[in-house]
C-alpha cells in the first residue's frame, strides 16, 4: 500500500505539468486567433472584390442599398470594393465603392460611385437638381487639366456620391464639347439608374 501511494505522489506533478501546458497552448491559440481577427488587413477601409456578382452577394442583406452597375453603362476595367468600418476581419460592411473608365476621342473618362450609410449631410430639399422627387447636390469644375462633375443624394438611409472626370489636355474646343456632353450623359444615366432602381424595386 505504501509503495502505491508513493507512486501516485510521483505521478501528480506530471499531470499538473501537462495541464499547465494544455492551458498555455489554449491561451496561445486564443491569442493567435484574436491577432488574426484584429490584424489590420484593410488599411484603406475597403476590401476588393472580383466582380459585380461578388458585390451583390456580399451586400445581399442590405435591402435598401442600390448597387450601381458600371458594366451596364459601358464602363471598362471596373473594380469593386466593399467599404468597411474598420481594418480587420471583424469589420462591418457599410457600403461600397466602384470604379471604371470609358474611352472617347482617345481620352479616358473615369467614373466612380461611393455608397455608404448616411452621415447626416443631406442636401437641401431644393437641391441643385431634382429627379423623381430626389434632391441632388451638384459640384462641377473645369480647368485646363481636368473637367469633372460630382453629384450627391440620399436614398433610404444611404448616401450616394457619383463622380465622372476626364483631362482636356490635347483636345481642341470642339472635342472638349463632345467630351463634356459625354461626361454629362454618363453622370445623368448613372444617377437615374440608381434612383430608378431604388424607387421601382
């Protein structure tokens, strides 16, 4: 009996060591998981996606958010991004950013849409433009190196900012008129696409 008791006393320290190692291992795993989840993977608060379909899937739970389809309007090299409220894997989706371009007269025209949760900067009821009862704020600029137009409006708790631009460098006055007309048409079509989808769906 005495020998058996002595054996058990010698065995207990091994069990204690094993338990300590297991606890330490679990702690290290927990730390690794936490670091992996909180590591800043998205420094610009956006996550790039492969396609419009991927963007639709990622934001399928946002019933009031309208996705702008730049491919449908003839833009090329379209890129899709999720907008996030943080930089890590636990970040929540708060909107999207899409960018594309089109070519006319050998010049690239860039177009983009940013849609995110409303921040309280709603345009006045009068607005610069009205389309189907939606007030639209408009900013425009024309210089020797850059022509651009930006429109902003609020729909169902989301703020939309649409931007189109091109460089007039190397173009004569008639070509600039053509580009300006195309710029306005692209912007108008993009704005109407989003508003129509929101009001008709």
